[in-house]
C-alpha cells in the first residue's frame, strides 16, 4: 500500500488537500463570517471538488512516471516505480480511471453550480498534464511554466467555484461585496506565490536531473543554456518573489492582518534567504536536491499562513 502511495506522490496530494481546505475555511471563511455570509457550496460538494483535484493530480503523476521511466533510471534509479511496483499496462489503466473519474466529477460539480462550461477547466487540466508528460516537460521553460500554472490552479479553482456559486445568490453576494477586493487580492497573491515557488522548484529539479535529461535528449533550461543559467534564473526569480511577497505583506498591514505579516516575515522570508544561500553554493546533484526540498518547504510554509486569518 505504501509503495502505491509513492506512485501517487502522497505528500503532494496532502498539500493539495491542505491548500484547498485552508482557502475555504480560513481565508474565505474569515471574510464570509464577518459579512454574515454562509458557504453556498455544501461540505459534500466541496469534498467532491477536492477529490476531483486529487484524482486528476494522481493521474498526472502516474502518466508522468510512465513517460519518464527511462530517464528516471538515470536521474533517480531508486524511485522507478513503473515496471517495478506496477506493470506499465496496469499503470496506464489506473491513469485513465483516475483522470476520467476526476474530470467527470468536475463536470458534475459545474452542473451543480449552474456553470457547466466550468467542466472544461478539469478537462483542460487533464490534457495539460498529459501533454506536459509526453512533450512539454522536454522544452526549456515551457514545462516549468505549465507545472507552475497548474499549482496556481489548485488555489484559483477553489475560489472560482465558490465565487460563481455565490454570484447565483444575489442577496449573499451583495453582503460580501465590501470585502470582494481584498479577497481577490489575497487569492491572487497566494496563486502567484504558488506559481513562483513551483517555478523555482521545477527549475531546480531540472538542474538536479541534468545528467539524465541530457542523455534522454530533453531540452530543459540546464541542458540548453547550462546549469549556471538555470541557477541564475532561480536566484532572480526567488529575489523577485521575495519583493512580491513584501508587497503582499504591506497589503496585510493595511488591512490589520498583523499576525500573518509577522509570520510571513519570520517564517517564509527567512526560508527564502536560506534557499538563496543553498542555490548560490549548489554544485552537484545532492546540493540541488537540498535546494528543491527547501523550495517545497517554502511553499508549504506560505500555504500554512492561511490558517492565521482565522485568528487575526
């Protein structure tokens, strides 16, 4: 059972669940509660939204492993699951079942809130995951951007479903209007944070996997432009993200979310400084793995800041 969870990237799935529930109950719940607004999407339907996201993400992890079997034998031989834990044919069947079930669940939820066209979002995400694994991950910058966009979508899709369900209730929507701008800004800020930290992590992973990607003919940034260029890109993007986060912290101070401000300063910004140090000194595969782990910790630390809105 544990080995199968490794194929599905269980820790990443936990992060998705954590993110979507924190958005609902700590971020949106804080503003809804102060405005006397209740959630239009019920707990069961919201759970289905989370499950749909998890199913599609799990399918994406499996199809990525299927396409990466040969290169993973070079980059991470101790983590080649397809063909070892699960036969390739069975893995592909599981990918189809998970993805189709996830997309259909998303379409059902779109019907429930009266915006059936939203179902296309889930279909588009599933397609992107497939084409990323089959082609786009081999293209410099394109693969990194796609994964980063999908990370941001975990946040955006949670808000979009709630927003359009709320719009269908004019009386409730009118109550939340005074706070709608700050909600937009916070959701947008967390989505940008998810995008940037994912981009950093994906770029670092490309540097870590340089040897295997080169032999496999992948055209990643380190392969095409060199590892030094990839390092410089990560450093520049990290510094930009720190400044963007500082702007978000200023916004929090203006709206009296002081606890969140200090948490981001002490926990997240300091982790970014540590990540920069690791990146500037990174020289080999082991070093880049440490940087990638640090980037993941930064992402989780940023997501956890949402819970502080409940007590601010």
